C-alpha cells in the first residue's frame, strides 16, 4: 500500500508542476462532455476503430485483430458511453467485451477533471458473462506535455487499484494534419493480479487527419507496450486505424 500511495503522490506532483498554457490537447479518460468551448448543451458522437490486437493496462485481452465501435451522448458535463471489443474471427465477429460508462467532467482552473463509473462485461471460460465494476478519476493538465493521471478502483470481488500517468504533445504538420506522441506508465495494486508494481511503459505515435469543421477525424497510429512484469505481461506492438465523428 505504501508504494501505491507513493505513486499517487508522484503523479499529483507531475500534474501540478508542469507548465500550462490556455488549452489542453489531450484527455486522460474519454470525456465527450468535457470539450472546452462547445456551445451545445446536448451532444452525441461515435467512433469505429480497427486494431491489430487489444491490449488493456498491459494485459493482452485479444491476441487477434479487433473491431472496436463506440457511441456516446452528453448532456452538459454528464456523458454516457457504450464501447465494444469485437474479435475478428474467420467468417464472423465475436463480442469479447462491452463496457458501459457514466462520466461527469468539470474544468477546474487549468485542468480538466473527470470521474465516474464503468461496468465491464467479459466472456467467461464456460461461455457466460462476467461483470466488473470500477470507479474512475482522471486529472488532465494543460501545457506542452499535457500531463494526465488516471486512477481506477475496483468495486467487484477482485478489489484493487490501477494508476496510469502520461504525457503527450501534438504537432500541427499542416492545416488539417496533426502528429501526436504520448508516453505512459501503468501501476497495478492487486487488480486482477496477486502483486503490486509497475506493469508497463507505453509509447504511442498517432497521425490525425481532421476535417475543416473539426467534427470528423481519421487516426492512424502505432502503440508499443513494454512489460515491466515479464512474468505476467508481454511486449506488444499494436497498429490502430480509427474514424471519429461528432
């Protein structure tokens, strides 16, 4: 527990210490209700992504290509999100997981704060479904590094916590083309495993092609996860192709 508290303190120091200009370019959680400067009270959107494999907090959940659709609606700062992971099997899709999230987002000084509840539904070995519920809290700062901290606490029988800290920076290559680099490290405190420690270091490089209205975006990227617990996790390179609209 002491190492978990130490990690939380260090993460908070990172968020507070880094400089912050006017606006943040990234968000720790998926916060459709948290976009600054949006005049509309009601908003909706969705995305469709194809990935070479599905890696979640260092765990390789699907070792095959996957299709991951997502849809959300937001009323002011409150948003509801539904997400799926469909494994692409020969001749058919297999729904390996679907998630339902309720989030509340607020802008506070130079940071964005989001919190809420997520229910995960997984396949079990006997062909049934298992639910896992957890609370989430994310703080995203503004600045050249856009520091972010995500904390998750399990409400299910598998009690535990997970923390991810990250930094990212976008570069505008052209009027409608962005290149974003991100680095993140994960810490797991007995969530799904019987030990505590740093799980993985992740690096992401993403090219984004944005429409003139900025309501549609095409992302092409690669994500590399380096395992810090080789006995439980493995290194993995993932490619991502995603289309996002609002």
